[in-house]
C-alpha cells in the first residue's frame, strides 16, 4: 500500500519558474515521505533521517530562491527571508524534540506546520516572487 499524501502537487501551485517548481515538487514528495514515516512503525531513527534529508533540501531550495531575489533586487526579499527563517526554526524545533524523545503530538504538528506553511508560502510570497522573476526574464 502506498503512503498517504498530505500534499498533492497541482498546477495552481506553479510559480512559473521551472527550477523553483521542480524544487517544490520534490519538497512535497519529501514532506509526504516524512508523513509516511511518522505514521509507520519504523524506528525513530528513520523519521530522524527523513527529517534531516528534508531539512537539507529546504536549505538548498531557500538558497536558490534567495540568490535569485538578491541578484535581481527583489523588493520583498527581506520579507521572504523572514518566512524562510521561520520554517527553518520550526523544523529545527521538531528535530530537537524528536531527539529528546518528546514525540507526543509532534507528528501531527509537523504535518500541519509543513503542509500549511508550504502551501501558504507558495501561494503567497513564492507566487509574487515568480511574477517578479518572470518580469526579469526568468521562467
């Protein structure tokens, strides 16, 4: 049986920048994998590994977006950076609690935070960023 998905890629999530859209698709797959690992009876170390992999890819993706915005002088670059930092702080908090064995409702919190943040971020600032990048010839 396939793992359940908490996020599905749909075309309305496209920001119109190919590599950013591909990153978002990969992030969605990774979040769904994390959710599947959280629901499974796999050892905690598996969940930790998936969370670490997601964290590394999130950092890579954020660096890509931030480089575009900085290079092209995006007027809302700082606001975007703050949202990125907010997610990284939340994910770091998840890791600390997971390593301390304070799982409790952590799985549900990870699910809702990651899903809600990513969808809200894509439909908000990332769409705005996509329009700005498109205006500068980046597709």
